[in-house]
C-alpha cells in the first residue's frame, strides 16, 4: 500500500507540474472568441453576435478536419521517429502540409460565393443575421490557410517538444487580434467583416512565428515533396478520425441547436448562448489542460502496460481534478451577472437574462465532462473502439441535441443549458454501465471501472511495486526483489543480479538526483516476471539522467571506476532509458536463467 501511495504521489506531482502550461495553451485559443464577442456585442450589435454564433459549427467543421490531419500525422510521425525512419517522417510532414493547404482552398472556395451571393440560408433564416454572416464568412476566408497550416505546424512543434514557440505565437496572435479589432471594428466601422478580418490577419502572424522554426532549419522536419508517399493519406485519416470524431459530431450538434434556438427562441437566443459559450471556453481550458496532461500519462502507461500508473491517473482525476473543477464551476456561477455585463449592460434586455442563465447552468456540466473526457481518452489509447464511439456520439450530438429538442418548447433557451448537464449525467451512466456489462457486476474498484484486461501487463501475483527514499531502503528493496525472483522460480544467479541491478541504479539516483534540488523525491521500482525474463522498471522525478550515456563516457576511464554501472550493462539482456514528461524511466530486462 505504501508503494502504491508513493507512485500516486509521483503521478500527482507530475500532473500538477505540467498542468499550468497546458491550461495556458488551451486558454489562448479561447481568448479569440471572447475578443470577437466583446467587440461584436459592444460595437456592432446583437445580430452580429448571432452571426458569430451561427458561424461556430462551420468553424468547428474546419477545425475538425484539421484535427484529423494533425492527429493522424502526429501519431504516424511518432511511430516513424521511434523507428528512426527520417525520410518517412519528412514525407508525412510534407504530405500533411499539402493536404492542409488543399482543404483550406476548398473552404475558401465555399466561403467566398456563400458570402458574396447570400447562399447562407441553410445556416440562418433571419435576414438581418445573414447580412452580418455573409460579411463574416468573407473575412474568415482570408484566414483559412493560416488556420489549418498553423495548427499543423503546432502539432509538429509539439512532437519536437517545442510547444513554447506555439505558445509565444498564440500570445502574439491575441495581442494583434485585439489591436486589429480596435482598428477595424471600433475605428473603421467594418462591423462583421472587421471582426473576421482581425482574426484572419492575426492568424497569418501566428503562422509566421511558427513557420520561422521550419524555415530557419531549427526543426528536424523538412519539406520533401518529391519523396511524398501519397498512400499514407489514407493512413493519416484512418488514424486521426477516431480522435476527431467528437468534434465532427459537435458540428452537427451546433447546426441543430442553432436551428432550434432560431425557430423557438429567436436569434437573440443564439446571441446569448454564443456569448456564454465563448467566455466559458476560457474556463474550459482548465479541464482541457487536465485532460492534456492525463492523456500523456495514459498513452505512456498503456504503451508500458503499467496498470498501477494508469489507475493512478484516473484516481487523481476523481480525487483532485473533479473537486478542483467543482470549485471553479461554483465561482463561475457566482460571477454570472458580472460576466454578463462585459457584453450586455441593460438587465431589462432578454439577451441579458438568457446569458446570465447560461453562466449559472452550463458550468454544472464541467466536472461531469472531465469524467467523460478521461474515459474517452483511455478508450482511444487502449483500443476500446465501441466505448469510444458510443461516448463520442452521445456527447457530440445525441444528448445535447436530443434533450434540447425535447425541452425547448416548455423551457426555451434553458433547454440548451440543461441538455449539456444531462449530457454529462448520461455519459457517466454509460461509463458505469459499460463496466457493469463487461464485468457482469457493478465495478468495485478503479480497475473494474476502467475494464482493464486481465492480461494487461504482468499479473498482480507476478509483479511487485516498491518505493525507495534512501540508501538503507535501497538495500532492503534489493533483498525483497531477490526473494521475489527466487519465489517465482528464477535462478539464484539471476535473482541476485536483479536485486543488485536495482540497488546499483536506485543508489545512483539517490546519490546524484536527490541532492540536485530541495524537493522531496522517491524512486518507484517495479519488478515483474514476464515470459522468460525478469523486468525491472525504475522511475523517478529527479533531473534527467541517462545511465547509458554515462556508461559510454566511462568506457575509457579507469576500469575500477563505476564498476556497478559497468556490471549492470554487461549482464542485462536489454536496457532502455526514456525521459517521459519529466520522469526518468529505466527498464532493465534480465534473463530468468543465466
């Protein structure tokens, strides 16, 4: 139990260390919506805000297709990176850029005639709203190329762990967007066209800041159009589609909800709903950031078949993230009126009251959405396709659109807000129901709720988790590992070498890692019997340290130095080191008979 708590503490520290940056990255994109909403409501009018809201599902469709491309290409590039297939990486990079450019041109070819010839009747029947929407589409057309290419560059910079450049580009984009909105909307009175133009020109700056990394040669990725493999197009879409399914469904949901609001509430309902949504998107950056850091650990844990860390991530979500999100949701509810006055100043207006209701009801769905988001991510990583697609379909379109249609006559715009909360309730019930169906009884623990297969990783009786805080503990754990190995029929020599390897490596971490800062540290050790091998996995959150590189440096030193390190590398069947999300992970494989 102590060892499980130690591993959970490492996971928790890691999650909260990564969380601030991920929240900021998620929030940056949401600020654009607030800027557009602020200038639309304060300097153009309610109909302009309705036009921005009507465009929302169309923008979501463009983003969804971009997500399919970037998600599929990032995973495919990651695979090629692990195989050291550099030419294939360049091929995927070049192909993704070309596909992104092609899709952007398709959207431009659609937006321009729609805006010029008033072909937007299927989006809105309100003539006043369409007048703004047509101009807004023309302005958005100017930004489609940098939108799709910029998101592609962001994905590849993330692969190279250069997310700070994307963050810098995003901050510059926000500043430019605010400045241009002031010039185009407030000063030049370009109304809806100015709103979109400010955003589009800002996106060109966003693209330029990121593109500099590729043009200057600071990136490993290079354009290689002659070497592109067009057959990989299908692979990119096939890999990327499941991750973007929810966004695709939400495009349909947005169109249906907008139609219901316009038909039963009026365009004022779209304005109120859009205003509440755009401001809440900033707060949605918190659960999105939580999911981003959890996704990293979930993916790594599934790859390592690390049952303990996988369940610890989910426990952390329930015990830390959900309560934190409940507090944030409560604060939003308490600030409903002040938030509304940022956009509408007259409390007697119906749009004011509708927006206040949105800020009071919509935040209730956020804690429940955290549960859905984490289980959907786990389903994608562990290939639980049925659960993933059911959750995506329910969350993306069925629940929100369905409950809104059922409740809109008696409840008006509140039906949309309540539908989002009921959506969270239904998806949570489905998660528990799926576990009940698979286990044939209600889940009693986290592993059963997650429906982790029995053959995932080593069986509980074939593995042991331990924690080391000091050299004395390292010696004790070494003996425990030796005893564990002998009890599992492993030769005495291999058992002795397994214990000695752990003691040497853990001791190295304690000597060189624990003293580098004032934070408390521990070494998480796992030993498992799998097939004909003993597998030692040693994990710590100290400064990065690759024993393989250290061993190479000592090859020409006095043979009497670093004897323990040399010995481990000589007798191990395989040694792999990774620095994953700031954690040192060392895996040592020792033959059971030696």
